[in-house]
């Protein structure tokens, strides 16, 4: 049985919910409202498996981005009723503490996903990633025998 594109998109979001939420919240804190853009066209393979490039486009630059991206001759947006105005309206009205706006590119197709009332909120995703990163860094520092105080780490 073939998997529909919406089933595949739901599966992708479910598997990557914390990373998507982290990207949405950290960029919202840095620049305000916007949309997470994820391209599945050039996955990178590393020790963690396949990873995908994500970008965040702030609202003030989103209209120009959409005009350029969706006007590209090879890009077809799925669900044609979701055009630029609808996407911009979603970005203007979403609740960054519970929702995120995602544009997902796969091949020559682009899908607009307005993810509402996420089971793990973007702020909680951000906290989880930061906590895991901090725990990993502390374990690495302890393993090297270095004292924890006075060492600055940049990420």
C-alpha cells in the first residue's frame, strides 16, 4: 500500500518534532515571527543518520522569500489553495509558544504545514535540546578531568 504525501509528512514531523520546535523557538527568540524551512533534497549522512538542512525566515523577509522560491519554475506547492497570502497570514497569527509554521521542500514540491497545539511545544523542545547539550558537555568535561568552573563553551 502506497503512503500518501500527508502520511509521509506527518511521519517526518513526528520523528523530527523536537528539532523543528527547537529551530522555531530559538529563531523566534532571535528574530521574531517566521517560518521554518526544511529541504529534504540534499540530506547529509553522519553518525546520527540522515540530517536535513533547515532555515528560518523571519516575517519581514518571508514575502520576498516565498515570491522567489515559489516562482522558481521547478517548484510546485502542494495544496494549491495555500498561497503566499495564506502562509503570511499564518505567520502573522500563529502562537509561537504552541505552534509553528513549516515549509517542507521535497524534490520539486513544497508543502505548507501549519502545526498547531504541538504535543511538545517549541519552548519545551528548546529546553530539551539545551539540557541534552549541557549534560553532554558536562559529561565530556568530567571525562577529561577538567574542572567545570571557569570553562566557557560556545555553540
